[in-house]
C-alpha cells in the first residue's frame, strides 16, 4: 500500500516561488523513483521533474534552471522547489512514486499563478 500526500500549493503572483511537498507512506521509499507531474487546464499531463534513488534528477526543458526536485529518504519526502513561476504553469501538481512497472499517485495540489 502506497499513499502519497502533496501539499504546498496555492495562489502566487508571476515571478514568485513556491515549494511543494510530497509525503509518502510506503515501505522502501528509497527504492522508488519520485516524480512531479502537472495537469494544466485544457492540457495533457506533463512530467515536470524526477529523482531516482541515487539522487539523479531530470527536468522538463520548460522548467530546467527554475525548478529543483529533492528528496530525503529518511523522511520519505520529496520536494519540488519552484522559482520564477509563470502564469502558464497554473496546474494541479501531482507526485508519483514508481517502482518497476508500478506507479502510485497522490491526490494533487493546486498551483495558481496569477496577478
């Protein structure tokens, strides 16, 4: 049983920063690849960033240099630090835990970037 709970979303102005958290309730958290996705209004789900068990990270081109994903395995938590947010990044952000062919999703947290 894997449970993921995201938090940290909210309403911010363009150019602001926000930090999302994902708390996992799962045995063997360190073995999971953790990822952040987002679903913007009227758009398809987009992978934003991921981090594997060794701490190797990947970022979508659209967020490279502005977002940072990190994890603390001892706390079973992964974060997404977002800087210089843009209005078009308004979306529901989801945390995903992947182990082999199995993937688990959180319920999502809303991020709204608007002046």
